[in-house]
């Protein structure tokens, strides 16, 4: 019999939360939910969008920035190309001629790679611990889920080639095996919704047995639509280990149906006891 573990940090349960003792399959988002290698990516994307979106007469920089930030975060969790498609649409709305969305994606990735290159090199050289770039408590959570015998899946809106490389660098591939999925060149062939549907279909289970962890609209919304339990990881990525909940993420993820909100995985044992009812 397991001893009851108390919560030490912040955790918020939605009013409709009920334990799910029959959960057998768990899906994780990657960036911001497990990996912090790409922490600060909005600080790369937003200035780039501001650079390419023409101003409207009388429009303040703050208004334009708020519009674009909302676009970016509303599509967080979907493949990066969708944010670029949205930028192109905004440019058209202002009677300007946009470049192809793929051009914007390549330019964004070029800028982002400049930001994260030193992080990747520090992990490769061993000058910084792998776990430094994992959200606080991630490994303990993954290992506890493994001990419980559930199947783990990883699905990211980042290109699959990068997700697999970064998962390997962070030494988390061993938890997911072959079940690591990311964006494809033909973006219509991949989505988190498709991954969820495939998990349910291939394993002949219903959504009641699915648990998801994520910090974006998409994985929370898709999980709830499938009947699963959704944990919003409202992580303060810039201050890993602070235990603070990002209020912007909290409000918006509760708004799309999150069952639980956590800042990180400091309470993995207590949280899983609550979810599984034991």
C-alpha cells in the first residue's frame, strides 16, 4: 500500500476533476512542458513578426505587439508553420504582399538556432547538465509513470528531426522509445489530434484512459475533445525551479478545459496519486 504524499508546491484542480485510475497512455508536449532548450522562443518570433507586419495608421506598437502575441500563443502547440500562415494572413489583411509561410518559418528557425546554439553545444560537451534544460522534476515524473507501467508518447509542433535530436541530448528518448512525433515537411500529415486519434485507435482504448501534459492550447483542447484528462503545465520557463505559475498560461489553459494546473513536476508523486486514486 502506498503512503499518501502531500503536495509541496502550487497545484490547482478544476471543479470537475475526478481521479482516473484506469489511465494507461500518457502523452507529453515537448518544448516548455519537458524541454527548456528552446526557452524564450516567443522573444525570437514576436520581434520577427513585428518586423514584417506593416503598421496601420494610428496603431501603437503595443497594440500591434499584443495582436501578434495573441496569434502566436493561440497557435502554440500546433506546428510552427501555422504561426507563419497566420502572419502571412495578417500581412494580407493590411493590403501588403507576404512571402510564402515556409520562408518565414525558415527565417524564424535561423534566428532561433542562433539563440539556442550555445545551449546545444553545452549539453553536447557536458559543460552543463542535461537536466538543467529539463523542466524541474521532469525526470522524476517520467520515471514514476514508467514505474506505473503506462505507455508514454511525445508529440511536438517542432520539426520531428529537431525533437528527436533534442530528446536524445536530454536523455529522455528512453522513456518514449519509438513514440516521438513532430512536425513534418508536409504539415497536413501531422497534428497532435492525429497522434491522439492514432493512440486511441491502435491501442483500442477510449479517451478515459488518456492523460496529457502540455503548456499550449492545442494539446489541452485536443485531449479534452477526445475525453482525456489534461494537465496544464503553466511553467515559468525563464526561472526554472521557481515553482511559480505563469498566469497567462494558467488562464488560457483553464479556458480550454484543463483539469489541473501545475508550475512544474515538483509534486509528481502526489499528483499521480491524486490522478490514479492510489
